[in-house]
């Protein structure tokens, strides 16, 4: 994120987990323009319409107050800001395949779908991409990536 905003931009990282923030601090300590805050995503201690972009990775599928968290993402974003949400989820087209069934048995969160209806309350633009990440820790990590944009229609909902 820091590379995206450059040296003059600001990156604000938010997590409710103290251990995740400790880990992030070890990485971010060498940068002057990275601020880390402990907060609940459903009630962000941040200004309205402040950020040029909001990037959320992991956890939204398990949030008890998912509706509030999404509202908060749009509330803190400026008009036209990009909102990106990434989390576990297996492409519905793959769910009935042999591989898909095996993945769904491994992790119930892979059956999660992006919060499309909630995002559409705040944005006319929504694009969802599905993928499977291969890495050394997990053989497969199916995910969805949703991209949207704050627009004037969101003013009635996100305030």
C-alpha cells in the first residue's frame, strides 16, 4: 500500500487484533507515512470522506456486523474512491467439480460469497473476480476480489 501512495501519501492500517498490529508494526516501523490503529471495522474512529481508497483483506466473511463494516468502508472513503474487498470464497462455477468439493470440505469459509447486495447499496459499480492462490503455506486458497467505487448514491446510506 505504501508503494501505491508514495512517500507523501498516508497509509492507515486498522485491525482489531493486537498480535496482527504487532506484526504490522515490525514491517511498517521504517516508514513515516504508515499509521496503525486498533479498532473494530464496524465502528472506525476515522473521518468521513477522508481516504482515496479502502482496501480490506480477510475477515469480512466472519464479521458479525458485516453490514456495518461495509457501511464504514464507504463512509471513510472520498467520492470516487476505490473500495476493494478480498476474502475466502470459491467461484460458484467450480463448486460442483471434484476439486471444488474437496476445497469446500477443507474450509467452510470457501463457500462464502462476496457481500454484493450490501456493496450495491453504496455503489453503482461492482466487479467481482474469483481466483485460487497457490502458495507454500496452503496448497490452494480460493478467494474473491470485489472492486467498487463510492458514488453520490452512497451519500444516503453511508452517513
